[in-house]
C-alpha cells in the first residue's frame, strides 16, 4: 500500500476515521428531535469494539441523555452536536 493513499491515511488516523461519518449519520438521525433511549440502543448499539459510534458521540459531547420528570430517558443532540452537524453540511437546516 502506498503511504499517500486514502486507505493508508484512514489506517493512520485509527478508529476515529472509520466512525466519524457514522457519528454524523447518528447526529443526522437525531436531528428531528430526541428519541427514546430504547429506540437509540436498538438502532445504534453494537458489539463490535471497533465500531463505537454511540460511545464516541457521548464522549465528544454531541448527544446527551435527558429525562423530564418520570418520562422515559431520551437521547438528544447537544448544542455542540448541533454545531457539528451544521458544520458538516448534513443538517436539514443548511
């Protein structure tokens, strides 16, 4: 493999290069509004240790768990997640 190839660049960047587009997919999926935690886990949980979309989005501060009163926990974009989605050009608001 040539050192200047896109594949070599992705390998050098590590797992973040693989999950970054998926994180944007996740943020885009949440854009219409908060979703129930159970729905998020059903759609985005994975047992692959190299595919950490959910964990990376939480760690980066792009999404947060929310609960109002006794309502079920929901997952929503944070202001930082909204900015990241807007900057990507993938927001419906763009």
